[in-house]
């Protein structure tokens, strides 16, 4: 666990940001958003509890002095230190773990998930949980639970190997329960999933109100990811059951949920969030930092910016580009953005696809760019091909730069673009190619769309609005004190009054 300390001031409001795989250890949209929030509020003291891969990741952002500490909570790497539970302590832990597992497989036992999770959190804080999950006893409990008569998972005939695999995955997923937890102020989880675990434990132990902002839909992305994962069904059932119940518990316990778009809001309501506790807050950019991009390249060039990741579906973009090039043989596709560790095979697959289609010479992976504005300026049209997005930063930035866009109809894309760009179905190369060809063939329409896009950003999506909204939310939640469940309605009523007043 790596801890970075800044200055601690007394008396100011304190906000603990809860992150996973993003700020302050990596670049990307959510990290930019966190950095903007922190640097935009020098009057508020921040801590960061960051769930990371191995704990060896460097801090890649300049963390300002009013961030008192950054604690890295690694999910992988060496097993955390702890001690073995004995006697009555061990019996209580085993019983809580059994209730926890039953909730994942048996719809009738789902109510036990929350209480069992908080019991496990107390064991984790005492250093008992991780050692317990690495013992045979934990595997025996799982084997007994999923072989209970009447459970669907039993039909898949889980093996001992499945039990060992699933237990190991859970041990890693639950590591953030070992703490530290927020103890005062407000906890702000900037994604769903494991990042919320310290926040739920902080609410249970210290009554610290929890604010949840999901950028993508964490649960949907887990379903998409595990569909192709190399595990047998019983293992997937356990992990996806855990993420589903964790999402529901997070939605129930959050004092306020601030999705970045209406699409996320629907997922949250479906997951059991109280509609009265949800308030959409759009992401904002600073239009001065993303001024009009200036003259277009000697086209035709399509540009894309982001991290090289399967969720960005670059394969569809490359296939669409092949169709564009059939019509415009001198077209180029320039892809800007880093390849995260572990993403190298995906990038190679994309490069191979471009070569297979006969366009290796016209598709360039340009890596991380010093100034992201150059990526938007590089294209006559900026593309977005993702199969899942929250409220896409790259799109608003490209719009602020006055570029016409073609994007997939996922998450908050349609809300962001309005009628200032073309929106096509995801995973549809022909539709994407047709939209790109329309814009590449019509410079007057392109220019008009780009100008309208910049205006739309200035009217609706400025950073100032976002920061002011979150500052008032932080102060309200801090002022209403502990947001225990019975006080949630009062908290929400206060927030709604402040939002509409």
C-alpha cells in the first residue's frame, strides 16, 4: 500500500475520492475528470483511495497540495499481510462468508448480501479475510453452497478447479475491504464496483455519506467483459452475481447518485436506485483549453482518440475505414492514444486486421500524443466507435475544437452530440462508413456541424458548471452530517431544494 501525503488543513470540508485503475495512476477520461474536480476546488481537502493493479503503479498526475494523501490499494501482486482467524472469530467469519455466497446464487438469500458484506469488512479490517480466503475452508464452503439442491448453478456441475478459481478471484476483488476507509466528510466513488467497497465500509463504520458517480455502466461492462472470459459458467455466475449485488447495495446506500447522462440513470433505476436520489451532472470541458482546431488537414483523414481497449471497438472502426477507402483511395485513419498494460494483444489484433483488409499503409497507431488537441485537429472528421461509454470526454473535447463527429449510439453519446454530429449503431461498419463518407464529401456541412458543436459545448457542457455543482453537493452532504439510511430522504430533499432553488 503506497501512501502519498500532502498538507492537511483543519476546518475545511474533506472529500475522499474512491477510484479504480484511474486517477492518479493513469491517464484517460475518468482521470481527467478527477483531476479537473480536484484542481477546480482548492478550498476543499481531498484524500484519494485508489484501487490499483499491483500497487507499483507510479502517480502520473501532478497531485495538488490540498490532496492530503493518496493511498494505493492493490488488487493483485503479493497477498496482503494478515493473521489466521481462530476459534469463535473463525466460526463467525465462516458463517458470514457462507451467507455472502448464498446471496450470490440463491435469489431467496439476496437480502443477506449487505449484512454479510459488512461482517466480512470488519474481518478484513482486522487482517483476517484474505488469509481465510486462501485456506481450504473457504473452498469447502463454496463447494457446499453451490451444490445445494434447487440452485441453477448446481446444474452446471461445478468442479473443484472452478471452486479454487472462483475463490481466488473473490479474494482479489474483496481486498479493498481491508481499508483504509473514509472516516469523515464525504466519500465520492467515481465508478461503481470494487472502488465503492471502502465507501460502503466507511458508511457502515463511521456514517460517512456516500456519493456515487458512474461514468460508464460498471455492471454492464463486467457483463460484456466476462462474456468472453476463459472461465466456466459456475465461476462467471459467482463473479457476476457479486458485481450485480454490489451495484444494488451501492445504489441503495448512496446518499446521492450523479450519473453523467440519462442512459446511466436508467441502469441505476433498474438496479434499484431510488429515482429521488439520482441527479444527472454532465461532464464539462474548458472551452478555452479546447479552442477551434483551425484548418483541416489535406484530407481525407479520419481521426480517433482514446485508450486502445476492446470497449473502444477499433475493429469496427478499421472495417468501416476499409469501406471508406473503397470510395476514397487516398483516405487515412489516424489513431491517437496509449495502449494500457495488458492491451498489447488487442492492438496487434487491430493492426493485423488493417493488414488483412489491405489497408496497413493507411491506418496508423500514433501512440499517446503530447497535446490531445492535435489528435482532433488531425482529422477532417473525428470518430468514436465504442460499444460502451458514459458521457464521452473525447467527444465533447472534439466538439469544443469545432470538428464534426461520427459516433456510436451508446451511453450518453446522443445527449452529448445532439444534432451537431452523426450518430450510428454500434458494431455496424457499413453505417459508420456511410456517415463518414457523407461528411467527408460535404465540406460546407462539416464546417457548419463543427461550429454548432462548439456552441453546444459552451452552452451546456462547461467545466465551471460541473465543478460548481459538485462543490455544492459536497457542502450539502457534509452539512447534513451522517447520511444513515433513515436520514437519506432528508438529505435528498435538501439537495433537490438546493439544486432547484
